[in-house]
């Protein structure tokens, strides 16, 4: 029995090593479970790496005082729009590249990736021009005090002006994921993070030969880290190491492909914006119940978002499987891959939910010592986690629509679930049924469950099977 367990453990570790190293398996013919694992492991690590950029900045900048931290917070709020655009553009890139790879049309996949990159650069340059020139004014519009503007205007200029590194990092990694080479996407983020972590404190505090640039140094380090990662991405694409090879001819404007990218990415951006903006509505309702409720929710939702990051990796793996298998004219295999990925995600998020139910107080105590705030944070974790088993399916199904190129279906689902159902329900439960902040938490759990049910209904109808991209 012990020998069997040992053999099984070795197989698991061998699979993990192969996934991290990069696998050359064909995702249209390999066993579905193995294919999903090979994609999901590096994608999960990629999600974790992306979140470290902001954490590292805040960690070092916190030593400079409240104004510096406020600068980072306000600028990150503005960058949320950049992230939304980048993720929206990435949806189109992944769908197009995955479909062409599934069709064995690697030249078409390269052109799709190149046109997505061109579009991303154009969008980023427009944002960068505004951000670099209007940084102080934008901080003022966000409510920054004169001291914060004086301290952080250069930080904001550099971060917004250099947003092209964010956009390209998301976009090119989306192309790698669509091609089935998620390991490269993971590695370039490792490189970017290592540079940012090592260079950040040097440029902030100025040890030895380095200049002490304060909070501006954090922005420069972040952009150098991300920029280096982007250069590596471009090198890999130019050499063809990422399954597709992008040449100069692919970068010439192709209106037919560009229009497809715009169609998919436009609705994809709207889809993400609808989901993200719904949290603003929830915060507005919560604010009527006092600072403790709002602080507790903020702590709880941050913990939840961090804990479910691996689920985004599993969902992205499902999107790649759908795109490639539809390209290979195997819609039944694509559907089996989706349900398999959803089951894996349910096992993961279900386990996270159990941990939150049992250890919510222990987890939240690391973030606050205020009993009033902790009470709401614990209630948020425990209540919202009740919807995790359903949300696991909803996340995968939503991304599967995107992988098929059906970006409008999840957009409409998000609009209904989060705006026409979740927010009115949160207000009704918290005010009319007098549940207070708990009503908002219940609405979140119900919305997560509704997302799964509605997505499953539309998925079973099968319109996504016939999408042309």
C-alpha cells in the first residue's frame, strides 16, 4: 500500500514538474484531465505572480509614510481601468489564438496574436499620453490632498505613462495561453517580479550607488520589471519558442483580423467592467452601516479574492481547451473538458470554503484587532464562502464562453446577475429585511450561486459550439 502511495506521489510530482517546465502535448488529443492540469498549474502560478507586483510596492512604500501609501492606493485605483482593458483585450487574443492553433493554422495564430498586440499598443499609448501629462490633475480628481499630490505626482505619471508594460504583459501572455504554452507566461512573470522585488528597495531608499527616488523609485522598478518581462515575451514570440512565431509581416495592419479582435475584446472589456463595477454598488450599500461594516467587508473580500486566484487559472485552462478543441472540430471533447475543469475547481473552492467556515476568526485576526471590524470580516468570509461550490462552476463556464469566442453571453449574464439581481437583492435584504451588512454578504453568496445556474443553462443550449472567430 505504501509503495502504491509512493508511486502515485511520484507521478503527481512528475506532472507538476512537467507543467512548470512546459509541456509539448497536443491539447486536442491528450487525456482531458492531464491536459487541464498541464495548463492550470502554470496559469495558477501566473495569477499569483501578477498579484505580487502590487504587494511588493506597498510593502516597501509603507516605510515612506502615509502620503506615499495613499499615492500607491490612488494610482492603483486608476490602473484598475488599465487592468480591465488589458483583461478585455486578452479575452479576444486567447480566443483567436486558441481557435487557430486548434485548426493547426499556426500562421493564423501568429497574425491574431500580432494584431492583438498592435491594438494593445495603440490603446496603451493613448492612455499613457493622458496619464503622463495629467498625473497631478488625476490625483486631484481622485481626492488626493495637496501633500499626496506633491509626493506622488511623479509616481502616477510613471505608472500611467508606462501602462504599455501592463497591457502587453497581459496580452502576450494571453496569446501564450491560447497557444497552450502557459509555462512561458508564468516564467516571464517570475522574471518581472524578481527584478521588481530586488530593484524596488534600491531605487526607493538609495543604498550604495542607487539614487534615493522615494515612491517614484517604486514606479520605475515596477516598470523596469514588467518591461523586461515584455522584452522576453517578444523575444520568445519572434523566435517561435511559444508554439507560434510572430514576424514583421504579421504586425502589418490587417483590418479583418483587427475587427475580430475589437469585437471580442470590446464585449470582453464590458464583461469585466460590469462585474468589477458591481462591487462599487455593494460598497455604497455597506457604507450606510458604518465604518466597521465597510472595513470588515474590505478585509473579507481581499482575503476571498486572494484565495480564489487559483480558480482563475483553472478557468483559463478551460478556455484554452474550448478554443483549441473547437478549432479541431471536437465540440464534444471541448464540453467534457469544461465539466472536468469545473469539477476540479469545485473541489478546490469547496475546500477553501470549508477552511473559511472553520477558521474565519483565526484568518481575520491577522488583519485586524478591532472586535467590531473582525465581527463583520468573519461574517463576510463565512457567508460568502457558502456560494463557493456553485461559483466554482460559474467561473469555469464563464471563461469557457470566452474561449469559444462567445463573449456576449457572459457579458449579459454578468449584467443580469450582478446588477439586476445582486445589487437590488443586497439592498432589499440589508434594509427591508433589516439584516444590515449580513444582507449584503448573503446577496453575494446568492449571486455566486445564480451565476452558476444561469451559466449552466446557457452552456447546455450549446450556442457556443457554433461560434465563428
